[in-house]
C-alpha cells in the first residue's frame, strides 16, 4: 500500500512569532484549510536570534525553500502529465505549466 500525500494546492505564509520557541518567526506550508500544516520552516534554524527580527537574507532564503516545498504537488502533476504524453502533446500541453511553476518557485512571478 502506498501512502498518498496531502492533495494540493499548497501555499506558504509567514507567521511572525510562530516558531518553535514563539520568539522567532516561521513560514508555514499548508493547504489553506485549518489544521492542514504540511511543513514549518522555523527561522531560528536559519540564524534568526530570539526576540530579534529576521534579516532580509534569512527571510529570503527561507521563503525560497517554502516556495519549493509548496510547489511539490504541482511538480508531481506536471511530471505525471509528461510521462503520460507523447512528444507533440508534451510541448503544447506542459510547457506553459512548467514555465509558470518555475517562475513561482523562483519568486519571479511576485509583483
């Protein structure tokens, strides 16, 4: 029996003072539904000191990791479509989805 992952889409959000010791910030990856946390990135593990704001570099690195984690269900879906497509369908059907997903992971789709 194979265990299935929590269905997407997943999202990431910053929760000030939401870290393990409640004195650091955290980024939560969830489905947007209450009690649906997939992962927590505690900025304490990225060098944020208790009771002090996270540096821009620390926050940027943690947000990049969170975007990558949150994209996992969509990456799986695109890979499944690639494997199920023939070569001509692949370019037409998957190219735009993959490009948009990479932009979200890279953060280049942000205003």
